[in-house]
């Protein structure tokens, strides 16, 4: 007889405990433990032969030509590594209403048109009429684009085997349930079962499967962390709801570079590619305005020029405020301390605000020097030179440290018409030669950078 046992599983992190607990000992979340009944199968004393055949020498393994499915949406295709790999499992996450379903429905229509093969769009949240309304708004009228409103895992696979699509989109993985598991939709066991079955089916049939995943209030994909380990690619669609720009970011990719970013603009006709994001982010820049500096950041292999604004205002309270929007708050505190101690700026009675224009999130240290110069520009009420970009990491001793991919940053700045660049004095060995059509101004310290950057 099969034995049954009861355990409690956290719906946030997957931690398992033998008894109910109000707070999960793994992630610290309250009221996330759900009871789950497991049936143990008969154990075998013998060793089972592992699937996959006999071991092979690595040099004897033959690999064929890896042909990717062409996707006319170049920003999406670049984030995936140059196209869609047949048989891959791709997880797309993002906040509610950010545009995940819109982007994937557009990609399905373009993929059907490019490959001349059917594409299956499975929805467990919307009806076929709702999807049709969105398709009409996006001007998608492809004959081979199929829509299936189903939440049963086994039924979805049966329909997909009949259609034999080039790709399948499942929106969302948290709504899919298996008949073999007696638990609610979105539970740890259901999500894990669905992802594992889709992975095996995708590898066997050579069909690319896109899974839409919900996110928690902290921004992580809901469900067990093993979900991100199962899939081949993990994409996040990010953006500020009050801005029209969306960033499709790759955080895991077995077939391409990670940390790639595609930029889109949400319009009435759907997601529109932004082919030159740096020019868009700098379009409304006010020349010779104090407190504004141009930083050159790297998003994957792409160089982006962003405007960093800072404002220093005399405080009316005993403790001055530090407000960061688009930059790390702790990084802002570090830079403010360096400016106070190493440069001599009086910030103990100043409220300091830092903002990245366009709703972007800049996390790399290469933007430190631009933030420092923008704050100094606002305090001294002297603008930064209009044709200057700034690159560099700031250390606690007030030194300016070198950053990676300097040559690519300089090329992007020169292409957009900037003629000067403030950058660290030290130059790493083996770097590519810097372009000759932009003047480089090396600096060793933050105080030297402030004096050379301000008009």
C-alpha cells in the first residue's frame, strides 16, 4: 500500500516543513505555508539505468548547424541572442499591466508571418474574445495563429501535438493545472509539474515554448526558484507605469549573452521598437542647465547615454534628505559622503535629489562620477559642459576608478555628437583603441573631475 504523508510548502520560496508555521523559515513571509499531501510510490532496491544512452567522449559529440527562428522584431531577437532557438523554454516575467501579453502576441503574429508555420497562443486568464480584441487593436490578422483557452496541462499538450506549431505561448504558467496533482493552480507542485512537462515536450518536438510568469511584490517571479533553473532563458519586462518606455532584460540565456536589453515604447498599436534609445532619452535635455550630466552606461552589450539630474536645496529640517530615483539609494549616500569629505562641498544642510530621466534604472558603478558631477553642478550652480559625457567609478578615497568596455562607450558618445568625455586616468591593458573623433579628458580624483567638467 502506498503511504501518504502531509507536509507544508511555502508558496513563495518552496521551503518544506513537517508542520504548519505562520511564518516561513526560509523567506520570512507570513501565511504562505500550504498543506500538501504526497503519496509515496513503491521504492526499488535495484539501480535504474539512466536515460540518454552510454557515455560519449566529448570530442566525438557531433553538433549540427543551430538554426534559429527569425523574428522580425529585432529588439526582441537581439535579447534572445539572435533569434529563437527551436526546442527552447523561455520564461517572461513582469509586473501586471506592463505589456507581457501584448509583446508576446505581437511576437506570435510576426513569427507566424515569417516562418509560414502555425503558432499556438494558450491563455488561462483571458477568453478568446479578449485576445481577438487585442489582436484587432494590434492589427494582427494572421491565418495560422491559433488561440486556445485552456488550463489543463494534458489537454494543452494534446492540442499542441495536433497543430504541430513552430512556437507556443502559455499565458500564464501559474494558471496551468495537472490532473495528476491534487492541489490548487499556482501552487509549488503545479508550477513545477507544468514547467517540467513543457520542457520535456519542447525538447522532444523541437518547439519553442514561451511561459509567462507572475511576479511577487518584491519583483521576483512567483513560484519555486527551480522554475528559473528549468527554463533556458529568463526575461524580465521592466518599466515605469508613468512612462511609455519598456525594457526587456535577459537575466539568463543558455543560447546568448546575459544582461542584454531591448527597448520598446508602449503605443496604441502595441510595443514599438526603439532603435536608438540614447537619442530618445536625450531628446528633451536642457542645455547648460545646472545639475545635469550625461552618463554612458552599458546594458549588456549595448551602450546607453542617459541624463542624470541632481538638485541640491537648503533643508528646512534638522536632518537633510537624500532621495534617489533610478539610482541606488546607498550609492547616492556614498557619493554624497565623498563629495562632503574629499571635495569639500557643504551638503550637511542640503537636501539632495538624484533622478535618471526616462524612468530607467542605472545600477552599474560607471555612473558614479556623473552623479557626483551633477550634484556638484547643482551646489555650485554651474552647468556641465554641453558636449561632455562622463564615465567613471568613485571610490571612498575620492579616486576615480576605471570601468569596462570604455571603447564601446566612447564610440556611442561620438556617434551622438559629443566631443569630449571625462574618464578615469588609468587605462587597462588589452583594451581596444579609443576612437579619435572624441577628446578624452583623464582625471584621477573626483575634485579634479568637478573642476574640469563645470563651465
